[in-house]
C-alpha cells in the first residue's frame, strides 16, 4: 500500500475524511477546487519549470519569465497544455464566471512570485523539483511523496524545501516544529534514503511572507520520525483491514469537502456555528 505524507496528516486529523478521500467516486463527486488550490498549484508549477534548466536557461530567468509561467500554468497552456482540461475545470469550480475575483487571485500569485524573485537565489539549480520519491517503510507500506525542491550544497549535503502559499503557523520555534512535524520529516527521510546522503536542513518556505521555517534533522531525529511514521502507517493499514474509519469532528470540518455526507461533521459544524452566533453581539 502506498501512503503519502499528506494522507497521514489527513488520517490523523480525521480517519473518515482520509477514507472518503481515497474513494475515486466520492472524490469526483464532492472534491471541489478553490481559489487557494488554483493559486497554490499554479505557483508550484511555475517554480518547477522556472528552475528546470532544460526548460529555462539561467540568463532567461527573469521576473517576466516567472509571470508568463504562472499565467500559462493557471490557464493550462504553453508548457502546461497537457493540463488544459483539468485547469479549466479547476478554474470553473473555484471562480465560476467571476473574472474580477479570479483576477485578484492571479495578482496575488504574481505578487508572491515578485517577492520570491527578489529575495531568493534564482540562479540555483536544484537536484530535483516537484518530483515523486518513494521509500519502502515496511513490508506492506511504501511511503511516497512529491518533494517541491531538493538542493545539493557544496559540502554534498541535501536541503529539502516545501513551498507553502498559505499562512505560516503561529508557532515558529524550530525545536517545537522538529518535534511535532511529520510531513517535512517524511520528505527528509525519503530524500536521505533515495540519495543516500545527509539532509542538512528541511524547511517550509512560506512564499507570501518570505519566511523560512525548518530544522536540521540529525540521524537520531530521523530514526525517531521513521519509527513514528511506521507506527502510524501500520495503524492505517489495519484500519483498512478492519474497515475502521471513525469520524473525528474538528475545527477543519467547516472546510471539509465531504461534510455533505458526514452526519457527525454536520452536527459539529451546526453547534460551532450556533456558538459563534451566540457570541456575536453586533449592533447591526
Ligand atoms: S466533516 Fe469533519 S468529521 Fe466529517 S469527514 Fe470531514 S473532517 Fe471528518
């Protein structure tokens, strides 16, 4: 069974949501794109091609090139023409006929890239960008994941970067992130094993805030994370054997694509909305 770090995160948040998300029919019916998703995917795609030396030579790495790549990725055209049907559908779901809103989100993407262009090393040549990597975690589990970017430093060590277009966490303490984080640790593990090298740093790069948040994963930390990931993945495999995916209502129910078919999530959200409504004493 193949398990991705994002699925682990979803499973830990709510096993029912993870289960729904693995069903292609339910996904097709209920999963909806959003402005955030369109923006995030287009920015990732633009950066992937921007740093691909076979597609954009270093002298051609200008801000205008980056903007063109974003527009092409957004519209599913040019280098991204293979995605044209998928992008058309994603844009329709996210914006409908509202061209003004789509324009505002597109501008947001251009602004993110402007900050990126002016603050990051744009002559870097990553080892890989937006590539899938896999690792056999147990006899029955392959841990797989798409790593946004891997750089190799002069000393031979590897740096793992995960781009984020959303808001950074309130908690930015490096040690606490290293202790709690599983996603970056999973990527670091994948990279360390695949390239048989030392990962000197793994980090989230919050593009909108020009903020890098990460840690140095030493061997001891990676071993602990591997044990933790193995334990959770083993639980996930057992959940499939036992068909045991309880709903665990939580504050993210409000954004869950499957709430329409989840009685527990609906009830939780109803109570939450009522509590928020009761607190509100607006005079208008
Ligand atoms: S609505 Fe809430 S409880 Fe239901 S599946 Fe989604 S996250 Fe889980």
